[in-house]
C-alpha cells in the first residue's frame, strides 16, 4: 500500500468520512492508513478498476430477502447489501475475505474470489 499512497493523502471526501467514522475506524487503522486506503480506493475508481453503484431502496429490500432466504447462513447486513447489488448489476462473481459472505454468494449462484 505504501507505494500507492501519496505523501499527503487528503481529500474532502476522506475528511468527511473520518469526521463521521473516526471513533470506529481509529481503533483498527491509523489515520495515515485510512488516508492511504481511501486514496487507493479513489484512484481505483478513477482508473476504472472499480465502479461505484449508488445504494437504492430496492437494494435494501433485496438484502432483507437474501437474509430471509439464507437464514441458516450467518450473513451480516452489509454483506447482504453487497450481494444484493452484485445480483442487481448482473455480476457473476464477488471478491471477499469473509467466509460467511463467500458461502452466501455461492448459495446465490455467484462465483467467489477469496482473498485473506
């Protein structure tokens, strides 16, 4: 990550994110790490490696349906939202480091790429 992190990884979006989430995030990552991750994410979006899809009300409803359908799976709400959006945009695979999400994705017919 260090090679992709600019000396001053600051942006208005990051500062807004940090202001809202600092108490949660600071326990896991340093501010520099957060800035670097956010800068890398923004660069990946600009380069076309990632596409941001807006959250829609229908995604929340679909996530609830996924949780109900896979009630035997311990699926977290954000994972269910990711899977709902993946299905809505026609994705055929998802990447995750989370075992439970990978199992749920497979149950929904999505190929999973695992990373740890």
